[in-house]
C-alpha cells in the first residue's frame, strides 16, 4: 500500500491530522499482514480461500476509503464521525478475517464484528443525512450565486432570461432603465465611484422588488424591470425613477433614462424587450433623464 501523503495533505504532514492519516493506513496494513502471518504460522493454508479474499478486499477498500476521506478539507463534526465509522468497519472486517482464518474462535469473531458493525452503520447514516443537507444547501447557494449579480445583489441577466421564459404567456410591462452618462462617471471619478453608483442604484431598486415586480441588472449600467399586469405600472416606474435620482452619491448626479413596453399575452418576451430597448434609445436621443413608452405596433 502506498504511504505517500496525497498532495492535498502536504501542508498537514507534520500536523496531528497528517500523522493520523499515516497511522490509520499503517494500522490497516499491519493488522492485515499480522493476521495472514499468524494464519500461515498455524500451517493451515486451506483457510486462505475465497472467504479470506473477500475480507481482504473489504479491508483494503476500507483503508482506501479512510485515506480518501482525509482529502476533504473540513472540520465539520459529521466528517469526523464518518471517519470513525469507517475505522470501525475496517476493524469489523479484520475481525471477520481473523475468524475466517481461525485465529479467533468463529463465534467470538462474529460477535466482535457485529458489535463494531452496528454502531458504524448508525454513524454512517447520521453522517450521510447531514452530508445530504450540506450538499443541498450548497447546491441552492450555488444556484443563487449563478443567478445573482455580485456587485448590486440584484438578479443577473441569466435570471432575467429565466423570468422572461416564465412570463411568455402572461401580460405585463417590461422596462429597460439605463444610468445616464455612466461612462463619464467612470472617466471622471474612477471605476470605484462607478461601482458605488451601481451598488446604490441596485440597493434602491431592490426596495421595489416583490412577487409582482422583478428587477435585474441586465448588463453594465442597465437594469431590466418586469411588472405584472395588475400593477399600476406608470405610477411605479415614475416612483422608481424618482427614487434612484434621489439617491445620495456624493457629488455625483445620477439620472435614469427608461424605455417601457407593454406586453400582451400574445406578445413574445423577446419582442417586448426589443421594443423597450428601442424606447430607451429614443429616451437617450431626446435628452435623457426621461421615461419613453414604446408604441403598440410590435408583435
């Protein structure tokens, strides 16, 4: 068996954890070798049968499993419990091997193996239940991170695309809001100041988010707002614009241009996004710091 410490444990070779890693591996090899030597010393090689081979494979598998468990960098209690359970299973297999080779009386070996096996399985079940919760929590966290804009904390473009697919057969209002002269803010005050403006804007926009209003950072200094049809969209959009304009950004003046398009159930989300984009472009062309509504000529 290879006693070389895995690369992930190089920094722990001299630590108690690294020493324990080596001791468990050496222990498994030593005990298996001792049992085989004692069996050979007794002179009855007939006991080295298929049953012995199965036990040897089990011992090797348990030792390998324990070895791999030390590659996990975690101080969680359930991981320690899992390693202890593997160690108990290892000793249970060693006891079975000793019984099979008549080094221990068969009934005694079976009793020892069972006494070690039962608590080990209970520990595995306990560890596995916690591990499943850990995996599920981390999966949810990973999904949330993949759908969240890191800078503003709002949903990102990927999340917006998911939401647009959800409302494909629904009516509502879609807005594209853009911070006016954002490039000038970056050029004049620096990117750190620009990031602060984005964070403040995102924070203010997040106050309007609820079950009927979805707001995301769709890219750069641009934000997408999805409003469902039973909301007074015109009033809400004006309130959003006023709120963001009133945000304190030091000496930096922030205004929004907003393009708005109304979606009927028959309209595709992509066509409404295009219409809102075009309305935003018109708002920019006609002086910025205004709300522009797209005409109902799109399909």
